[in-house]
C-alpha cells in the first residue's frame, strides 16, 4: 500500500506539475520536496526535507525555493485542476479564510505585529489568505496569497530586500480573496456557493462582485452591518442585530445542525429574514437576499449573522445552514496542512520563496486529501457489499486502510497506523 501511495505521488508530479520545471534538477527536487512533505519527518523545513531526500546539505532545497527557474502560479493552477478533477462537485463550496504564521524578527516578507486568529491576539506574524474547495468528497486548498501590509508596501528598501515584485501593491484581504475567487470562477471551477467570515462578508465590494457573477454566497457579517430592509415606513438600512431582533418571531427559529463537530452535530437555532432589493428586471427578481441568524441553544444572547444571496424560489433554510457550516472545513484544512504537511515550517524570507513553499505544501495536502477520499469511498462500497452479502458479518468492526503517512477508517477519520490491521471479528 505504501508503495502504491508513492507511485501515486510520482504520478501526480509527472502528470500535473513536472511541466512547470524546465530543468531536470529542480524537477527532481520538487518531487523530493513533495515526498518529504507527506513523509514522516517530525519537522518539514529545508534541512529535514533534504535529509529525507538523501541530500548532504539543504542547499538544493533552498535553491528550489529561492533561485530555481519555475513559476509557482503555474503550479497553483495545476493544484486547482487536480483538486477539481478529484473532488469536484456542482454543489461544492469555496471557503475564504486567513491564517497567521508566527515569526521572529523583521526580515520575513510581510511580517509585522498584527492580529491573527492563530494566536487569538496581536503577534509578530505573516498573514496568508487562502481559498479552500469543499465538497462531499473532501476538502483541499486551491489558492493562496500573502498579505503585504501598508508598512511593507510603501517601504522601498524592505521590498527590495525581500524581492517583492514591483507590480505588487497594498491590497486588502477581501481584495486578495476577490482575486482568488475571480481566478477560480474564470477557470470554470464547479461550485454552488461561497462562504467566509466577517472579514470578507463585511466587504460590500466583494459581495457585489459575487452578485454580478451570479454566484450564491453565505457570508458572515458583524452585528452592526447595515442591511437594507423594508418596514411600514419603506426601505431603509438597519443594523443586522436590530433587524434580527425586530423581524424574527419566537416560533420562526428552527434548530438545525451545521455539520458534525468533534462532539457530534453542531446544533444551533436558525432564522432567515428577507432583505430589500429594488429588482426591476426578471433576472434581478430571480435572486433572493436574506439575513441568516444563528443563535446558541445554551446562550440565546449569543448570535451570529450572515448575508445570503441565492436563487429566490429554490433556496431553503436547511441549504444555507449547510453552507454556513461548511466554513469549518477550512479550519480543519489549516490544522492538517500545518500539522502534517509543513505549511508553517518554512525558513524563507522572500516573496517568491514563500509562495513556492506554500504552494508545494498545499499540493502535498491535496494529494493526501484525495487519497483519503478515494479510500473512504472504496471502504464505503466494501461495507455496503458486505452488508448485502452477509448482514451478520457487517455488524463487526471495519478494517482500517493505510494511505501512506497515516490512515483512515471507512468514515474518512484519521488513524495513526500503516497497513491493514485485524479487526476484532477477524481475530476472533
């Protein structure tokens, strides 16, 4: 099984990304880098990856990231195609979010003291904005961008030292997200929805961009987000929390799960409130605009708010709740990419090197996500066949199937073993 996994990774490299490397040496090192990222090394920096590849020093890996001739944007495009090929679905959700990379010193490109949810406070860090693709088949990243703060964008000396391209200017996080979404939509990525937290939902230009593209979304907003609503006095702007308080009757709350968490279903109370839009054409009237409100069952004062844009006649509360819950997929992907595939273990300072390492890390993460998805589907089919052929035997424990760096059970859950172990029914 491990040998088959290695062949699959070599196939991914050869079929998807090898063409991005004109010379043989960086092409070989890129494969070694990927193998190291999905391997069992405790850390995934250049030294450990070089050691895993049998290199005497880390010079080759450093050249791969800093000096070799290859375009990380082309590999990014291949990453997106690979994810769509294996996880693609018309009802998939594109999830926008950011993560922090804690750093020491002032030399790493884009580093400064800024808030990061990674630490839950202001820290010396870099911020990356990411786009994740989530479907019933699995979830993986399809794009990334490094946030360059104003303090860096306007500092000629620091830009030169970190090799920031001249065309790179200060760009807000929602603008970075918009550019990634535009790339995905222009590439024909099949998707039913877009979701993200209030950093992105609170940007009206991003919401209008998605509306112009006819792209449904469920985007979180802050409690004071001004929204257009209609009352007896006519249309006017009302804060999200005030609108929820005035428009949702007690009997209109519905308790629904936003997906399974580590402790079971994420149950909340939900309500959907229509928003006002002046819709003159038939095309405009096709779309509905709502405020989605989430309430904690344990603490009714704990509320969260989302703006929804979707087809008016076919959209249901259950569907938008599902989409809102899908946002947690990207948190799991961040945890996995950092914990297993070295996303945050780079030792580079320059602009291009950051994008190169992160892109290869996301490619490694997507490869294992696809393998896990396939093995989970195979396991489910085996389980269904076993139930059909031998109902009594199906009540025993299910085998765990190795996929290389770790393993999954038939529900797609991670397990720390290699190979196929005997189940209690096998051993008995």
